[in-house]
């Protein structure tokens, strides 16, 4: 029996519905394994702008810092598209990652055999399924580098800058991940053009000396994008910078089918992580009991495994999701002929019953 404190950030749009779905499944885990999960719900995103005048209230940061881990739905929506940049929902997201020191983002892009038809790639490319882990640096690089604009508005610039420490720590996360998988790591950069990329490459090479079992290769980002679409099965773990990782992780998600299926973990130097689906707040289907809760449920499973060390419990969730899919239940986004269509609540209930 173990006890954990979890901060819940439902956020906006479908956020509250998918978080409720994940809690239904965590309830089943509590019962089956005799654990205790204590929840604290906090505001972030548009809902926080409405209530507190900022997308990331200090209280939210404090409560997250006091928790063992954070489970996030999604933030943002058309209602807040025109608020000042300093309080935008996305600013809140960058702010909480920084405040929690979450410098790595792990996105497994997995195509389950039951959902092979959901991939836009041809069967001959994706035939054997897909299982790629993209490790993206999350708190450095051009997103956080110096931003300038000429007073007369004739130029603007953003700075890509990485310290050795920043590259080393993300490289270690990636090598550790590769060690748990197929021991193949591809480091993606643009070293033929960018000095920061040449530095990235040298630093990753240095870290690789500590992981002789892992086969390390380097690839330019343009080629990596092409290879992901042409022969995704060659990849095991990919490590890359904030900007390249943003793009490649979306691409790897897209080739594995519905974004409603894919989880993510953001980790730092402590056990505390932030776990969230890769999709956004889907305002077009919010409040309609149509959202696929599986990405959030799988994110909760990653939290159990990576932050709490509850490996069997995480497996129980993965197995339950597989069984429900095997039985033909589908939310609208992954629906295909002959399957049984269910809503958000029903999908979460079916998975928890399976547990
Ligand atoms: P989105 O991911 O919210 O939606 C894209 C499409 O996918 C929509 O058609 C939506 O209905 C569908 N979709 C998304 N999640 C789904 C699910 N679980 N089940 C079924 N269908 C699902 O992306 P968007 O429309 O570009 O953005 C909407 C809002 O979300 C914006 O305000 C954006 O800034 C925000 N956003 C937030 C995050 C985050 O909180 N991490 C990430 C991306 C976008």
C-alpha cells in the first residue's frame, strides 16, 4: 500500500472530462492494488484567467510543488485567443514547466495493432506497428533564448543557445530511456549549419561514453522528418532540442494515428513529473462526452510508472486499454466500421472495469 498526492489541472475545453476519465481509472487501481491517491485540483489556462486574471496563479505553482506529481488535461481555447501574451494559456504552460524544472518531455508514439487503420501511412510502411520514443528538451533553446525586435520594426531575432549542462542532462534522460528499450538512440540536430547543433552533437557524444551498450547515431532534422514518414521502424529513441522536438514529436504522433491516444511525460531532476495527453483542449467537442480519454489515462499510467515506481499498476492500465479495444469499443476519433461507439465516460468506465 502506498499513498501519493496528485495535483490535477483539468484546464479548459475537454480537459475536465478527460481528467475525470483518468480519475475513474485511478480509482480502480487504488481498489485493486490497495493504494491511496489524494487529489488537489488547481486552476490553469483560460479558466484561471477568468477566475484569477492570470493563466498561472502562484497558488497553482505552490500546490504542484507540494504534490508528488501533476496530471494535466489541456489548456486554451478561442475565448482566450486575444488576451495579452503575458497571461495567455500557453504562457501558463511554459511557466509551469519552468517552475517545476521539467526539462525533458517524453512522448511515446505507439501505434496499437488494433488501430492500424488510423495511421495515414501505408500498410507496407507501418505494417509492424510503431513504437518510437521522442525525448524533447523542454526548457532551453530558441523558445527561451533572447528575443529582440528592432525599434523601427525592420528586423526581429530569437536566440538558440544551449549550455553543456542542458544538453548533457537531456542526453542522459534519452540514454536511460534507450537502455530500457531497444538500446538505439538517434540524436537529431542541424550540425551542418548551426553552431549550437555542432555543440549539441559533441556533448551527446561525450555522454555516450557512459552508455556503451547504446548504439548512438546522429541525423539532420530535415532527414529525420523524412525518415519518420518513410521508415519509422528504424527509430527507437530520438533525442532533440526544444524546437526540433516540438515538430518531430507532432509528426511522430500524427503517423501513429489519433492524437486522442497519445500520452506524454515531462520530467526534471526530481521524481515529480507532469503528465498530459499530447492533444489540446478540443473546443469543438468540449462538454459533449465525445473526447477520447485514453491519452490522459495512458498519461496517468506513465505517472504511476515513472514518478511512483508502480510498474505493475501501469501495466494493468495498458492491458485494460488493450482489452477494451480488442472488444471493439471506440470513441468517435478512432471509430471504424463494425466497432462499438462509446463516449468519454463509458470508455473510462469500461477500462476501469477491465482493471
Ligand atoms: P486540439 O488537439 O485541441 O484539437 C485538434 C483536433 O483533434 C480537433 O478536431 C479535436 O476535436 C480533436 N481532438 C483532440 N483531442 C481529442 C480527443 N481526446 N478525443 C477526440 N478528438 C480529439 O488542437 P487545436 O484545435 O489546435 O487547439 C485547441 C486549443 O488547445 C487551442 O487553444 C490550443 O492552444 C490548445 N492546445 C493546448 C495544448 C495543451 O494544453 N498542452 C496543446 C495543444 C493545443
